[in-house]
C-alpha cells in the first residue's frame, strides 16, 4: 500500500536509521529508504546495519509489527570500529568508510571522520 506520508514523517524515520548510506536496504541511502517506508513501499526490516534495534524503533514509530531482519538484505553483525594510526594513514574517504559500514575513529580526536 503506497500512501502520501504526512509532513515530517520521512525525517523522523530517517533519524532512526544508522546513516551509513550503504544501500543494503535496496535504496540509494537512508533517506530514500525512509521515504519508501513512509509511503508504504518498503518494509521496516531491510536495514542490516540497524538490525533489530532499528526495526523495533521503526515499528514503534510507524505502528507496524516488529519483524525479523529480511535476510535478502543481509544479516545483523556487531558494530565495527576502525582505529586510525594517523601517522600511517594514507586517507580513506568517508564514502568508502560508509560503504564498509564501519565507524572511523581517530585516536587523537575520538570523533568520526
Ligand atoms: S541499509 Fe540502513 S544504513 Fe544502509 S542505506 Fe539503507 S537505511 Fe541506511
């Protein structure tokens, strides 16, 4: 069932998504997937990086039932962290980091890239 979402719904759904922009949900990024959920085009169980916690949050927001992660889109794995030795780093673009679904953490700043 595709319906026109109420104003602000896409942003509220998008805020619950991990923002890795990995496209594993089958959409071009988190916001397009949020729009598809809001319109009824997509299920709430297509985001492997978000896993069961995100599915539960989406279910609470949308009123849809909690479902298992759809294995067509992948499996839930523990979050990964890449520790960067800045003295040896040759540079890895934030896009490549997002594609690998990892958090980039600098030892010096303890902040993401
Ligand atoms: S699978 Fe999840 S984290 Fe990856 S683009 Fe889709 S909504 Fe974003």
